[in-house]
C-alpha cells in the first residue's frame, strides 16, 4: 500500500492505494480517500497521516515540495528487513553459491536461484503456499526478482525436486530417488563441514504432510496420518539433524511407508552421502522393530532407541520389575532443571544380552498422577449416574472392571496400580558404549528434532500441498528445509551473541523496516523507517549496514558519450553527493 495525491480540478486529495493483481495485470485500487491535502495540511493531519502510515520521521522536509508541486507525487513502500537479514544468511551458509553452481550450464530463462530464495523467505515470513508468493513479493524489496511470476516459482520447485540421471542414482533408496535437492544438501554439508565435529550422532524423526488432490505420481498415498487426516493422500517427511541440532538432510517417501521400514535404508544412504564412519542412531519408539535393531547391529552401528514400556513384554515384565535402586540425576536445561532418576538393567535374551536404561522424570510423574486422578474422579461421578455412557469410552474402560455378578462397572484398583508403574517412566534400549547419563541426554536431545518439526510445521505450512507432480512437491518441501537451515543459523548466532529474540516479534520488527521512493517534479528521494525492536541487534550481529534514512537522487539526464568531459564530471559529482541519515 502507498499514499497518492490525486488531482481533481483545482483540488488535490490524499488517497491510500494498493496494487492488486487482476487478470494477470497489476492495477491500482483506492482503499480510502483521506481528504483534501490543503485541509489536511492546515489541520496538521497530513504530517500525522504520513508518519502513522509509513512511520517515517523525515517526511516534513518533503511536504512543502509535494504540496506545491504541479505534478502528481507518488509514494510506494517496500519491506527490506527480512531480505537484508536472511539474504545475508543465504549468502553465508552457502545456499546461493551452491544453487548457482548447480545451475551452471542450465539455460533457464529466469533467475532460478532468486526464485528459490524468494520462496524460502516467503515460507519464513508468512508460511503461505507457493501460489501466494507472487503477490507477496510485491511488498518486499528483493534484489534480482523483477519479472518473477507464479510459473517461475513452480518451475524452480520442479528443478529442486528433479530426479538425477540414471548414472547418478547410486545409493538411492527404493522409495526415494536421488534428486537435485540431495546434491544441494551434500554441497552445503561440505561447505560447513568444519562446523560439524562429525556426524557420529544423528537424530531422526518423521511427520506426515497431507495433499489436496492426488499428491503426485508416487508420493501421495493413504497411510497412518499424524495430521489426523486419513481422508487425504499424504507423504512422509524425515529430517536428520546432527548432535549440534543443525539440519543435515531431508528425506521424503510415499505416505503408505511405515516408519520402521525406512530407518535402516536412510542410515545406509546417510553414511554414503556424507562419508560417515562410526555413528550412533537416536530415534523414537515408532521407528523401531526387531528387524531394525538386528540390521543396525549387523552393520556395527550404535543406537539409543526408545522402547515400548507397555507393548514390549520383556520390558513390561522384566526390565520394569528390576529391583535395583535408581540414581538421582539433575540435568540443567535452558528453562531450569530436570530431576531424573536412572538405572541400568541388563537382560539375557537368547544367546546375547540386551542393555536397557530406565529413567523416571519426577515432573512428568506428578503430571501423570494428576491426570489419572482427574479421570478417576470423573469416572466416580459418572458411575453414580449410571454406567451406560462409559461402555464406549476407551479412556474410561482402561480403569474399570465388571463386578462379580457382571451387572455393573466399578473402578479397578489393580488397573490403577498397574498404570502407576509407568508414571514419568521412559525406557531406552542401547548398545552404545556410553554411560546411562549420556544415553538419557542423547535421547532427550531428540526433543530438538521434535521442536524442529514444530517449527517446520509453523514455517512450512505445507499442509495441504497443492502441487501435483512429485518433483514440484519435493521442491516445495525442500524450500521449507532451507528455511529451517536459515532459522537455525540465525538462532545459533543470536545465542552466541547472548540474545534470544522472540521469533514472531522479530519477524514483525523486520517487516517494520521499510523504504519508500518518492518521485515528484523530476526529483526523487528514498526514505527509510527507523530500525526498531530487535532489528538493530540483529543487524549488528550480522554486520549489515542499513541504507541512509533519507537519500536524494539526481534527476535523470540525457545520456552523454562516455568520454565526454561533462559526463566524467557529472559522475564524479554524483559519487560524492551527500546523503542524510
């Protein structure tokens, strides 16, 4: 949106105008007419309106010229904060160089790297679909994006997810071919390898992403939906991060593929892609099966895996019944301390032994007890009214039994005692040569992945996905992965500098940083809003110099020969033209 002065006869009117795309063309739409400029100026409202609308502090020096100009002045604002900040991170993480390197020799008729960066920035700022990216771009000043249209973004997404040639499909998995995005991940890893101690510890978690429509030729399949949308086709997204919490790579496979079927192939592929030797795999219970564990052990890989406390008979009857005392551990965390009690249990199984770590979180145990107490109280009230409503409630039935004459339901003390065994308990199975404390800490670090996914789902807003081709779908999701890389890098630099800005507020602060070009009567100025909130600290951390608050521009003149003395003099004078900040 921008201010415009409309001349009608002898009078001028101040209007708020917005650029809107209609039928493939951008047209100006009047949002509101604020009044006659002479009346607004007399009342003092003109300066107030300009200041509140664009938050510029230096408009007053321009008002006299604008009010007295015979031509119609024009003021248009563009947001610059996010492009400056994340553009610098895009450069320094190597994303731009890697993508441009892979594009060498490809004859695209538009700047693909600029389209990818714009899609990534759009994902960070508003989490919208690619279809909204074109109109969103009109409000942002991103260098090199002039002329980008919706079909360019779609083509860029398709390139990111494009399958590599047959001879470059080495170490592809049965459910995931090698694509351009894989080469980008590998090149980024090589560029920043010095930041990784190694990949001796990797964390992996998965989520499901639903499609609107078919969801591609191979990716879109019905399966267990973690989004509670069994009515839609879906794909599965896996993200691998290293021990420092940095995203390493993303993997995508059809929605009907079980988690337990992918862990070993993904680890095999990971080792080949990134040259990993010794590795410890940390994963949650949903990715574990007996076959998975056997495959990891056959490959000589260490693991720390969550065990099913209730579903695994060995754990339920032997591990949890072990009478050894627990050792108290106090774990320092950002939000305070966590009190844990830990013990190690070794069980003979067949010809070998299995090592388990049993941990109890006191805060979680208290929560579990409180939740169960609330359910029991509700049960008791309902039983007094009659038990017919309880028959179909699985949460209630878990604590109930029939009386001896099988006539009514009653609360079962034995079931309550059995549930109490699991209060605050989690069990790990590991073959790693590490202490129980280290095993617990590594497993709790898996929460970084879960937090990453919560962030991803907020950033990506990939659900539902509207792309119809597998390549475009992969590219769309990969842009979200690149957004995660930039976010994690920014958070790491902020932490190093001792600050922790709130994410949503930070994005708002960045959007408040704007510039406007004012042109009137053959003269032009560029104005910039004041940097506020977290922006000054962020720009200082990233060593980004902001443009001047007010910058005057020379009026255009007729072109002179390059060797003209007048042109040489003009160039020298314009180069030293003063700017005001």
